[in-house]
């Protein structure tokens, strides 16, 4: 099966089937502490931040979703327009499709509608095995005028795919060499199975500049693969595999000093508030934004405006008026044991 048809299938499946984990991301076990008396104005709540020298209006990234087919072009444009309007970060889906077929590059290009955003590319770890690919990746980033690139770790997804990659020998060495080769920041992300503290440390040693923990509790890629290949009993067996996002965030926060993105089922502003209180610098979303972007860019904007309103409301209710006060603030959040 070509990468292009796989990309088409992924979009279709995520839009038509329930690909969410049954298990939760763990943030529901945390409670933000109510503060009945604050002495500031809601309108003065400031959620501006910086990420890789880019000023952001809100601590949000549109996670890597797509590229490589006609629908991807429409979806990426809708996402990018909203990112430009709202002043947030966006990343595209794996660029392997456009590297294999240059005619697909257009589906990742968004600078005409989003000239100012921090736009991050994406490639899978397995593609770094062959050093000859380094130049190809660099040129793919230039073509989309990207500001950096995510290397995604998707071992569970590859292993359950019938045609998936099995050989990850020397991947740490390849990643280290790739980071040295690139003159733009290289970030790393999971795709929904989470990153442990030990893995985060390894990534930091490779020179990775930020990590999106992308934990379990949101979109399950083993579940999506189960629907793509109906007879895939291996994907079925592993459909609940992965480290819940909240646990992954906490482990990574105590292991490394890198900027952290929390994602994996973070679909509302209260959960985002909890993730930032537990140490995230940004929060990321994929599946809900795919659904909105399939309609139009205004729908993406509306979803995110509501998300931001919820984040600010939660911030006021815990008594913090900016992200410096919210970030990694254990005094405003507690673990509910019951
Ligand atoms: C249709 C779709 C395609 C995706 N493709 C990629 C990809 O190419 N590269 C990648 O790193 N992650 C990819 N992801 C994973 C997301 O970036 C994200 O890590 C995962 O969906 C969990 O986040 P969520 O619960 O907010 O959906 C994709 C997600 C969706 C929904």
C-alpha cells in the first residue's frame, strides 16, 4: 500500500470510527483547588508565552496530523489559518510522503495562509536509519518553510502494522547524528503511547530540544490500525497499550530540563490547566482539531476559542493570572485518591 493511500485511510478512519482509548489519560484523577477570593480582572489574565523564540498568544500546539493527499491539503490549510489567527504553533503530519513523491509537497505548504506561525515538520525515527535521508528531510523542511522538526517515535504503531517497520537498531545513534546534522531545532514526540522518564533522558542526551509526551488516553493508533486492517488481531490486542498522558508528563518533568508539550486526550481547557500546573509548557491536540478542520478553519477557531476560555476560567478559579504563576504549581492541584 502506498503512503498516500495510508494517509487517506488514516484521515477517513479517524473521522468515521471511534479511535479513542477506553482508558483515560489520568488527568481526571487530579483536581484543581477552588479559590473563592481573587483580586484581579478576568480580562487581565495573560496566557501569552514564548516557544523557540516565537511569541504565542496561547500555550497551544496543533499536533502533527496530516500531509500527502488532497484532503490533507484542505485540512492543513484550515488548521494553519486558525493557527495564524490565534497565534499558536502548528506541526504537519509525517513528511515521508512528500519525500517519496515531490508532487505531494503542496499538501503540507501553509505559508500562504500562515506566514507568521511557528510551523514544525515531522518525520518518523525509522527514516533516520539511512543517513542519505538526512538531506532529503532537510530539503522537505525547506520546501514547507518549517522552523524545526519533530521526530516521532511510534514503535507500537509500526509493530502492529502488517507492513510496519521492525528494525530499530542503532536508532539512538541515528537520532544523535540527525540532530547534529540539522541547523534547525529537532523536537521529539510520541503518537499517543507516552514517553517515560528514561526515554526522555535518552532523548535529551541525543540533543532533542523539546518533547511532546503524547501519552495514552486520547487517540489510540493501535486501535486505528485495527480498523485499517480488519483482520489485524495484533493491533486489536494492543489497542489499549500505552502510558497515560498524565503519568508520562510527570515522569518526564522530573527526568529532564527540556520544554515539555503535554498531549493525548487533552481536549478541554480544564485538562490543559491541570497539565500546565503539572509542568507542561504547551498542550497539544490532534483528533478534535482534525474533526473541526474537516469542516472549515472557523470551526477550528471556535473550538480553540472555547478551549482558551475554559483555560482562562480555570486559571481564575485557582487564582493565577498568568502562565508563570500556573506552570508547575503544585499548590493549586491535588491528586484525588478516591
Ligand atoms: C489523522 C491523524 C494523523 C496523525 N499522523 C501523525 C503523524 O504523521 N506524525 C505524528 O507524529 N503524529 C501523528 N498523529 C498523532 C498525533 O500527533 C497525536 O500525537 C495523537 O493523535 C494523540 O493526540 P490526540 O489525543 O490529541 O489525538 C496523527 C493523529 C491523527 C488524528
